[in-house]
């Protein structure tokens, strides 16, 4: 059951990644274009961030049926800082576009990522904040989802195998089907208490 759940989340990520990658035919993925915004980017941004929330709920073992006030970014942040601190420092890079992102680094200082704040502005006041549906935020959000999915794989694999240490996300990544390879992890940040597990 856990394997199926993990697989579904990753396949959905690959679908979103493919859609984002397709945008590179029209907008070059460069920091010079990070402020470019559009309807298509808005659609992708909203979908990616909605999935980020779903994946963080899974990582934090927050049941989706619980009241919404119990499921918010502050709760996710507190859990991650306490239990999955390596996630905060993870970097991803795009070799093709020579870009690097550390999408969760704001958790280190007790804040929500700026791309998450902008997402909520867009979600609740779209007309006033439509310019926040920009390429920079979409790529940051997708990088955040990418890392969250790898950590979810760690958590679900540990549950399913009933092992008492956490798998390295590099090992999780190696077992996953690859999509466009828009991102790749660099400098895997394993917590000091983590051990390596060999399949």
C-alpha cells in the first residue's frame, strides 16, 4: 500500500515536471526571466503547490480528514525542523539551465518560503497578485515538490520495511523512474543520526 502511494505521488510529480519543462520552449529558464508570468504558469503554480501540501501532509503523517486548521505550513515546518531537518538544506540543480535552488531554506529561520507565501496570495487574491504566477516561483515550487517527494519516499519506505533508521534520499532517488531530469539532487544532506541502507 505504501509503495503504491509513493509511486502515485512521484508519477504526479513527473507529470508536473513534464508540463513545466515544456514551457522552456517558450521561455528560456534563466534568472533574467524569473519575473515572467502567464495564465499557463499560474495553472502550473497552483497545481504544484497544492501537491506540495498533500506530500507534506504525508511526510508529517497528518490525516487529510483532519480539520484544515490543523494542517498548515507552520505545522509542517515545525515537524520538518524536528524530524526531517535534512530536507531544509537540500539543494537541487538543473544542469541544462545552470540553475540551483534551495527551496526550503527559509524553514531554518522559522519562516515560510517566499514562493509559498506568494502562492497563497495568488490563491486568495488572484487579480491583485497575478504577477506572482511567475517562472521563478514555479521553478522554486517544483524544486520544493521534488525534494518533498524524495523525503516522502524515505518515510514511506521506512514504514513499509519496518526499519528503524531513515533511508538516504540518494538511495530513494536511484530507485525512482526518471522524467525530464529537470532537477537533480546535489550534496545529499543526511542528518547525522541517519544511517545508509543497502538494497
